[in-house]
C-alpha cells in the first residue's frame, strides 16, 4: 500500500477542506508515492516521536498538531521543529497532520470530548459559515432522474440528517441554435420552446469540482445552463466546539472533579462557581477563549476549553463557569479515535498508538 492510498482514508476521516484558513494540515513532509511500512499515530510529531517511528518501522506519522505551522526559511536543527523535520527527512518518514480538519468534523475532536464526558443531545457550538453553495440547472424531463442522481452521487443534496435533497420545478425554456449548434431538441436556426425541469441542490463548497463534473457528464444538452450561488446559511454539521447535556445534573464542584478524573487533568483553572447545578455543557478542545460568547449565547452552564488568559475569566460575567482543563487534556482521546478509524479501514496493517507523552505542560 502506498502512502497516498492512506492519505485518501485520512481525508475521509477529516476532509482537509474543513480546516480553518490559518491552519497547516495534510501531508507536511514526505513522499506520497512511497510504499507504507506502518503508521504511527501521535499528538505531536516531535523528534522523540520520529525516533519511535523509526524503531517501530513506521514511515508515516499521523499527528494531530502540525509540526510545521508557519513557514521555515532554514532547516538547521536549531529548534524542536527543525530537529523533528530533519530527522523525518533523513529517515524517509512522512508526516501528516489533521488538526482543525478534525476539529471541525461532527465526529471529531469535540464529539470525542463530549463522548468522554457522556454528554447527550450534542450539536455544533459555532457552525461553519460561508461553506454551502447552491447549484441551479435546467434539463428536459427525460434527463432529470439520471442527472439528479449523478449530482447526489457527487455529494450534492445533503442537508443535516437528510440526503438526496433537491427542489424541482417545471417551466418553459427557449433557445435557437446557430450553424455550429447540435441541439438535443429541435433543429438549427429553429426557435424552440420546450418543457424543462429546474433542479436546485445545495452542496459543500469543496465538492464543486465533483459536482460540475457530474453535471457536465450526465447532462444531455450541448451547452449546459447553470448557476452557482454562495449561501449565507451556516453548516450545522461542520464547525468548532460542541454543546450537549448531562443525563443528570451535577453540582459545579462535583462536575469539575468528574472532568478532572475523566480527562486526567493535572489541574483545572476556573472562574467563580455560581452555586448552580450543571446540566448544559459547552466544550472546545484546544485554545477556545474566542468561543466564550458563543457558549454564553447557547445557554451553557459551564464551558470547558484550554489556554484561557487571566482576563478571559472575567468574561464569565457570572453567567456561566469557565474552566481551563489544559490543552493536551482537552484533546487527549483524539489519537485513540484516529487509530480506531484507521484500523477499521485498513486491515492487517501496522497501525500503532504512539507511547510518547508529548504534553509540554507539567504539574507540581
């Protein structure tokens, strides 16, 4: 199996198009055409992890955080990033990062976080904006079913928990071909009035090339009339953070103790307790201070995230409890999910859970 075949599976798990614009995801180091010897899954692709990959004969390291985040002008080994990259290159190790591509997935980092805490009725906290497009096209009734099904097969027509969604309306189309035309209905230089069906479908914008390929491949017209619109609708199944509910309410102190044990936290920093019970819980794995207002608006009793600064805690405003459980801790079970996903997709192949603890934060 070549590495590029594994990359397709990783993109199925966490489509790179889901990643935030600032992020650096996908294949960061290595040759996609190389034969894969094994996969090592880790949180951070540090030098020690690359050494572990070498020892375990794995030439593909799948990491959560990208070791290459901003551009490198030199690779001399002067810092931990350059040392890891140098060692990977010298030993023909490929590095692939998922990061916010998995953060934004409905089954990704924050769903894993919610599941670890036993939250139910979960939904995305900050749905992704400017990610849905609509295709409008027109065809003859005899072509409708074939064309519509081809668009569905390419990924169009999925709305929330529904698929094969479209709107279809009848109308009259007109045209007249010139000497170079080859009309499906009518003759050259003939003014044609013909019944047509208008088909409207929505799709995730990264699917546009596939959608257009399906449109042109299955449309009977020589010249295909179509429009694509950017929609303002948010995508309810893609986005950052998640909110859900405990099956049974808990006191704030009991819930924080539960979180500390469940997520194996060295400690939890939190805002003032309000003396209320906790039922509705918002989470955002990693750095999540930007989502405090979203957690408030969603009516969360507590917001679990990481990397909160001193002044962030004031933003609780006695409306909810803010809790910083640690960056690594909030994403702790992500690599378990990646390993499990790959093992279901790739049988009889070495997929190894890294034994390196790459959490840089220690607790006294």
